[in-house]
C-alpha cells in the first residue's frame, strides 16, 4: 500500500534544476533508500517532502490526501517527520532532558515521557551520558539522541538524511539496529545515505537520482546493477565512493 505518492516534483534554484519531474511512491512499512551522487537532489527532495521547501511543481499525496505545500508543523502533526524536524537538540540541556522535552512537545505526559526516555536511552546505548549536556556528546551520540527524540512518539514516516555519515562504526550499528526494530514495529522510512552496504542491508527498494531526476527505482539490487546508476556514480568525480556499489554482488 502506498503511503506517499509523489508526482512531477520540481524545484529550481536560479538556473539549477535541483529536483526535476521527480516521482516515486513510498510504500507503507518499507525502508526506501534514496541514493545518488553528490548534488543529485536528495536533500532537496527531503526538504520538499518535509515542508521546508514549497514545491514549484508537482504533487505529494499521503494516502488519499493532497499534502502538497504543507508546512513542517502540519506534516509533523500527521506523523511525517524529518530527523531534525522536531528533534532540535538543546546543547545546554542533558540528553535525558532533551528526550523528556521532545516527549512533552509531542503531547506525552511527563511520566510517560520519562518512561520512554529511560527505555530509549538504554536501547541507544546513551545511558552513560544521559546526564551530560547534549553539547558535550560526540556527533554520533547526538545523532543517536535525535533518533530517540524522533521516536519518543513513533512517526508514520521518518525521513533521515545521511544519519550514518561521520559516525563511529559501533554507533552506526546501534542506529541500524534501531531502524530495523522500528521497521519491524511498522514504521516507514525514507533513508538518504551514501553508505551502500548499510542501504543494501536495510532497504528492500531504492530510488536513485542524478542531476535532479530519478534515473532508476525498484528492487535495491536491480537499482545498483542499473547501467545509468553505475554511470552516474562513475561519471561524477565528486561522488562518494563509486566502489561502494560493489555490494551489488549477491542480487
Ligand atoms: N538553497 C539552495 N540554493 C541554491 N542551490 C541549491 C540549494 N540547495 C541545493 N542546491 C543545489 O541543488 C542541487 C541539489 O542539491 P542537494 O543538496 O539536494 O543534493 P544531494 O543529493 O543532497 O547532495 P549530497 O549527496 O552532496 O548531500 C545542487 O546542485 C545544489 O548545489
Ligand atoms: Mg544531501
């Protein structure tokens, strides 16, 4: 079942068509990978889908409702959340208090927020640092904290932009485990990542963009074997790790 149906999405910055005639579906309950070389338009798509930018063309439907052009708050109320959307970390507040605040901002009672915060801190391996100011956490710990804040009240659709970038491998595995567990509980994800092994591990399907357009979509293994996808990565000297496409082997 389709949760989001995106059609003909367009966004230009000056002369650059950052997003050009982009269309794809996000199925309910899936982890959909959004991949593509640097500058291909992935973040702009997330900005359009999360209400941080208003599309200049195209439409977005959630189930049977037209949500094109909705702002971040209205989308968040419907459970469509981008990672940092309601998860702005307050650096001079403890990790625990950040979670508590996030829970209460989402309408939970203090008692319920506290219970959920404790359980999330344990699951995300943040117990040892829970009373440190969030500003003292490492980049990876802070991202884990953002995961906790996002999921203190589970969203319908969680959009993540490069959550694994510059994160220690041990914490990357905690993140991947967290995503798998929430996926098992029914959450839907749109995951932007350059980390192909993790994308292959987590995603059944992927959409690949290049120069603002969708160049391939479907089963992750067929996308990674797609000629245009390989060309896009190889042809883009700025692209991160074309070699990471090597994981296509077992498909
Ligand atoms: N606010 C903006 N103003 C002007 N140009 C922009 C803006 N945001 C994005 N762009 C341009 O739009 C294109 C797509 O950028 P975008 O950040 O969406 O790509 P990306 O796929 O997320 O790249 P990366 O993998 O490097 O994060 C690029 O050419 C970029 O320079
Ligand atoms: Mg980006």
